């Protein structure tokens, strides 16, 4: 399910729109609500399954500093040629990688940076495993008669999460409609789904959820 589909379904459920015809103001309110609750779930524990990510990053021969993709938040493991690189503290100079200060990447976004020790001996890729940073969901629709805009509609990461967020968005719609009892019912349904969602990760250390190669220091 995508962000606009979830908001549209919630608007129809609350009687604010017809199927497939979500007014722009309702879509705007729904998107703000969706991202507010999505951010809360993202930063609430335990939710490592939601944050886990893996990236392939190209490096060139002789390269030392590697600017990682903007969505990388926490680096748990770096793999080069199938072998894990040890994280190095200041003053350590054996083979591995050293966390560096953030730097500007594409679109002027601040990105995590690691330093390879020693420098890459040939062109290739490294695999980075860790946690993604929170990024608000986006809905951009092409408008007929104006300059072409690439339509973008972010997907909800998983079905269980989408069902939970649906009820939270409905609760906020009901708040705008001043239907307090309906809001309470939506919040109650969301709370039950949130409890089930969190139960999926209870007792699982975050490094067990991030998929690593068989050869790893973890």
C-alpha cells in the first residue's frame, strides 16, 4: 500500500471522500497525520525490523573516504570482498574502517562518512549494513497543464504497519470532524495493532534482524 492509497482509504472510511477522489486539502491533512504517526512508530522501540537496511557503495582504486547514501543512519557492518572490516577507534591503524564526520552528499544532504584503512586497492563495491534514518513519506502528483512532474508515491514498508497507520490517520480525521467517540475507537484499534506489531520484534537484538553475510564479526 502506498501513502496516497492509505490516506484515500482513510478519507473514504471517514466519509470525507469518494473512492479514488481524495480532495487536495484532505490529502494534505492526511499526509501530515501519516508522517507524524509514522515518525513516532519509527523512533519507538522495538522497531529494528523497520529500520534495518543494506547498501552497495561503489569505490575506486586509491579511495579512502567514502560518503554513504543519505538514508544511512547507523553503520553496523562494512563488508569488502566478502570479508568484514573492523571498526577502528582513533589511534588504531590496522585494516578496517574509521567513522568520520558527516559531509554533504547529493542534494546537499548530510551523509555518514567512513574512511577505509588502507585505501581501496581496486575499483569495486563495499556492502554496508545498518539502520536507515527516518524519511517522511512523500506524495507528489503530476498536475495536468503544468510543467511535467514525476509522480512519486512512497510505499508503506509493511502491511501490518499500514493497517496501524490507517487507524491513526482516521483518528486525526475524526478529530478535525469533531467526532470524538469515533476518534477514540480508531485510537483503540491502532493501539491494538501497535501492540501486535511490537510483539514481532520483542527479544530480537537489532543485529539479528539486519541480514549479514555468513562471514561477519557479529
